[in-house]
C-alpha cells in the first residue's frame, strides 16, 4: 500500500503510541471486535491491544447469538472477548441488550402473550447484565429504536410490549447493575437533523421521567462526501450533554465508494480527525469507538458491495492516513 509506513516495528511502536495518547487524554478509544478475529490472527490481537484501550463485541452480545434457544444463554464468544480485554487491561463496552435486528427465530411476538414476552426480555437483560456485572460497566440498552420518521420503529419488542418496552428495558438493566452506565444508541443522528431532533426529544422525556439512562451513543457510520459537519456534531453533543447525558461515538466508520484514491484517504482522515476533535471538545463526551479493526474486518463491503475501506488500518494491518489523523488529534490534545 502506498501510505507512509516503513516496517512492522514502526507500526507496533506507533500503535502503542495511539493507546498511550488516548489514556493520556482520558478518552476511551475503542474498537468493535469478534471472537473469531481474536482467535484467528496474532496480528489482530497485537494491533488491537496496542492501539485501543476499549473493545466492544461487534455481534457476540446481541440477542440472537446469545440466545440460540429460549432456555439457553450462549456466553462463549463474548466471554472470550472479555477474557482477552481483561488480559490486556482494556475496558469492555456492552452492545446491545435489545435491538430490532439479529434476534433468534424463536423470538416472535405471536408466540407469546404480552406478559410472557415481558418476562423473556426481563430475564434476558437481568441475566446478561448480571453475568458481566463489575466487568462491563457501560451498556447499549436500547439500539436503534427510533426510525427515520422520528417515531418508534417496528420491532418484535414494540409489537409485543408496546412503547413502554424502552423504559422497562432501562429499569431492568439498572436493577441488575445499579452501577452500570446505560445508553441509548442510534445511527444517522450524529449531526443536527430530524432524527437527532426526535432522539433528543425522546431522551429528554426519559430523563424527565427519571428513567435510569446515562448516555447517548452516536454511531457515526458515515459515507465519505456525506459526513455531518463538525460544528453540527459538536452542537448535537452539546444539547445531549445539557440533558445531563454522557455522549459516546460508538461505531465510527467512513465508507468510501469505490477503491479510495490518495485524495479520498486524506479526506477520510480529516473526517476522523474532526469527529474526534468534536469528542475531545465536549466535556461530556467520553469515548470514540471504531466499528472494526481493519478494512478486511468491516461489515460494509458485505452489506453494500462496492463500498468499504472505512477504518483506520488497511487489510494488511497497516495504518492509513486516518490512523495518523487520529494520532495527531490525540497528540495535540495531550500537548494542549
Ligand atoms: O456468524 C455467521 C456465520 O456463521 C454465517 O456463516 C454467516 C452467513 O451469513 O453469517 C454470520 O453471521 C453474520 C454476522 O454479522 C457475523 O459476521 C450475519 O449474517 C450478519 O448479519 C452480521 O452482521 C452484523 C450486523 O450488525 C447484524 O445486523 C455486522 O457484523 C455488524 O457489524 C452490524 O453492526 C451493527 C450494529 O450492531 C448496530 N449499528 C449498525 C451496525 C452496522 O450494521
């Protein structure tokens, strides 16, 4: 590849620098991971542990993977990720207790009465949060509940339990671990727009009702060329902070349409830098998490063929301009 990097030794040293800089800035710098990635490749483990101070399981804590049958909890993959993180003294962020996607086929509202479905969700949340109590201190409790029109989107939970499912989920998670930081997480609501307005209004109501919610996750899945403006992201973070909420960038990637040119990579780097600067500039923003380790591990090419190359490292674990931009932003914060 043609971005500047000389040897494996340089890479290791520079990655270690990234994690150290994040620690020095007091920012959680995280990465979504899979147990398969950890298992398969020493370079995956080394790069991860030297560049980041936090991991979040990309899929292993979702309802489907955890619950192959109504009576089974399948913690193996998530436990492996947690064990790795503990070994490497990294924090673990929990994603996600409840979503409209990646649910098991047995989870159909028509198979349950309302009371039964409520019991399924309560048992799930309490068992999972308790399993990781004291280890996973931050959870996405509810993921992507609001649709593009600003109302609750169709999901088995909405259909089976009504709109109260959101409040109930937060209360059950809080009962299981009163010390955990509980988040609402969504995409397409990073800057100022109709969806972020709707999420802000929704969370304002939850806060007013004393629902135990402590933070909002801005996923930040963006496509190069249609990324939000830094000032809008900063203003969005500020208004959530005014509600007393912590803010985290939870799933950042910057997809390129077609194999990127040098110019596109420089532009991509700038987007990462600006979004990280927004985090560093907001006292209530505490984490900056990327959605995958290298371009080879991203969900984007599989979901949107022709798009991709969205992360900080290329397919060969080489740092890209975006990596250096993140490093520079952290370094100026440390100096400032
Ligand atoms: O593990 C199975 C494998 O056994 C099987 O052979 C293969 C065949 O399709 O599928 C594998 O599972 C896939 C899984 O990723 C693990 O790779 C699923 O099909 C695939 O749907 C799943 O995609 C994940 C997606 O969420 C689920 O909708 C992506 O990896 C993951 O990056 C993505 O993450 C979401 C966040 O949770 C929420 N925000 C949006 C973000 C991107 O969509």
